[in-house]
C-alpha cells in the first residue's frame, strides 16, 4: 500500500520538532522528482533503506517502477539487502533514493560505491543525511557530516559527472530544532504536552524567518554554521 498524502512526512507541519529536516526534504524531493522526469522521461526508482517508503507518492507519477530495499524485515520492501551489497544489477535504476540511511550504515564509502554501481548512465542518486541530529539507532547510528565531508565521501567514492551538496535549512533552524526537541521532551515530562505544538511552531517559524534574512546562516562554507540535514545530488555521465 502506498503512503497516504495525509502522511505527516509528506505534509510536515511547523509543529513537528523535526520540521527543519522534513519540510525542506519533501520540497527538495518533489522538485527533483519533476526535474528527473523533464531530463530523463519516465524513470525507474530504487529506494535504498526505504523504511515505510514515505516519498513514493512524489515519484509515482513519473516512475515506471519503484523498488524498495531494506536490510531488516520490512513489508514495504520488495528486496532485502544492505546498502553495502545491494541485490541489484549494475545500472538498473535511473533515480536512486537514499534518504536518512547513510548515517546508519557500517561503511559509508562502500555504500556510495554501491549507489553509483546501480545507477544508470544519465541517472542520479538523491541522498540525504544529517549534519546535526540526536542519536537515533535504526538499527544502528554511526555517522554525522559537514557539507565538505559529505562531498568528499561522494567525490572520492565513485566516478560522477557532478556532485552537489546543499544544506536543507539554516543554522537557526538547526539550533531551533534541538531547542524544540528538548522543550517538547520537558513538556511531556511535565504532562503539559498540549503546549508543545504552538511553542514548536513559533520556534520553527522564527528560525525560518531569521535564516531567510541572514544569508551567511545558510552558507555552508561560513565557519560557525550548523546544519540539521544535507541534500546530495550525484549525477552519472551519459
Ligand atoms: C531513518 S530510516 C529512513 C527510512 C526512509 N528512507 C525514510 O526516509 O523515511 C533508516 C532506514 O535505513 C535502513 N538501514 C539501516 N541500515 C542500513 C543499511 N546498512 N543498508 C540499507 N538500509 C539500512 C533502516 O532499516 C531504515 O529503513
């Protein structure tokens, strides 16, 4: 069964403590899904570490096939396997998704080589992973990146026509996310969680406004910046 469009991961509200990750992620994937269709026509999608496949509806209008792979027992996954050894032929997919998976895998360099191996000529990997995020095993949690480290991981790991790494949101959004998470936790402990949505919304909206007005808080090469999530587009030559 496909994820419903009412799934909060597809329509992230500002009241979510992880809005700084989820809001920009959905907008980026929706835009890349359309761009992929303009450039490639109908395409084949592999969703690596697919979990509940929350983003399938964004790609479904353009996809001739949408295959999920996960290393754990997962009724949504068509294939079982890890990112370090994908049970898939070379160049079998045009769009390879890898959302919030790299931080959980044993060997990120091997993972990048595998992502490249299964991507067809003119195809692309769309990956996202964290800069700053509390520990969240699924089933393990090993890694965090800077934009420079993530770019190096992809560029050094395989042969790409281009690699683009962009922060999902700004420094204030990242700090706001951590504050919102801890505030939400405290309110739950105090049995006052009904106050959380309004306060978290206020934090997220204020953070968004500050980042929007201050470009250097969104510029990854500025020392002192901090990002919750990064988006990677790694394209394969024709
Ligand atoms: C945080 S969830 C993200 C799920 C989904 N991609 C999403 O964006 O909602 C992490 C996923 O990565 C999978 N995973 C963990 N280690 C992995 C590995 N070595 N290879 C492939 N997938 C892995 C987990 O089983 C889980 O489905």
